[in-house]
């Protein structure tokens, strides 16, 4: 830019050789002033871009329970969590990575799809349990699947939060009891965060479910998002 402005000065000099030195000096000073303003403007834009915080990503993994069934997208727990974070000046995007009838095996098969270096999440919230339990999946296999998922995430320096699930012991007593213990064991073995009974605040409360008594309503999602937010804050998992 400066080169072209100096060329302009020389052209003006050629056009009118009778131009006085005083006028030439004035033209030169004007050109230099414009250049200085341009440089200052570029510097300010650079500083602004450097100061702008980049959006961080939270990956919320669950099955159809988090798919806002018969609700608006804005009602879902990931969207409400994202809104809560924004209201408190945290610049996070929460990706709703739900898959209907999801299992730990299915999640392990596709987990690499979420680990693109261009959009790498900072935090992964994993709630994966119900469909494994319904299938009576081998607990050894379940443990191996979840640990492999956690290993892949930790290799990318992603903070892992597991939502622990308590299964009714009156159904398949021994299996359900051991299933419930498994999540605490995994969190301890892998040194990851554990939300102690993810559904504690909403379980068995009929008015927080839709008429099918299976899928949650917007109040259910709001309670979950508020409590997940508090957990992330209390455990210093999210950053400014």
C-alpha cells in the first residue's frame, strides 16, 4: 500500500514539474499520514481478533432421552446448558450427540467421528447405559467399551465426565446391582469425573415426563442442565 502511495507522489511530480517543494512536501506528509492511519487501523483489528475468545465445545453424548422428543430443540438439555453457560459469560457450544437406542458398543464404533482436530471438544459428557442394561450386556464388555471410549478422549486431552446410573435392584437383582457399581469403578480406574446418579433430580417424578412416562419434558431438561452446569462449575471443569 505504501509503495503505491509513493508512486502516486512521483507521478504527480512528473505531471507538474513546476510544483513547488512546499507543495511536494505537503503531498508527501498527506500520504504518510494516510499510511500511518492505515497501519494503526490494521493493528487495532489484529488486537481485536486476538482478544476475541474462541468458542469451546462440549460434547453431550446420550441416547434418545436427550433428543428433545416431542419438544423444541431449544428445550433439550444440551441447548439449555449452552444457554446457561452463555448467560454466565462462558463461551461454549454444546453439541447434542444423541443416537436413538445408543449402546456403549455403538458409541465406541463412532467416537472417532467426534474427534476432528478442527472441532475438538474440550469436555465430553457421557451418559451411556440404559440400552446396554436392557440387552443384559456382559459387564466385562460394557466396562471395556467405556474404558476404550474414555482412553480415546483422554488421548486428545478432552475432559471426561461420566453420568452414573442407578438401576432398580428389583429387576434382575444381581446384574442390576453390579451394573450400578460399574460406573464408579470406571471413574476411579480412569481418573475421570463422575456425576453421582445423573437422574437423581428427576427420577420417578411423573410431572417431569411426557405422557408416555418415558421421555422428559422441558422442565426435566431444565433441571438436568442447571445441575450439570453447577457440577461443571463446582469441579472447575469449564474455563473462562
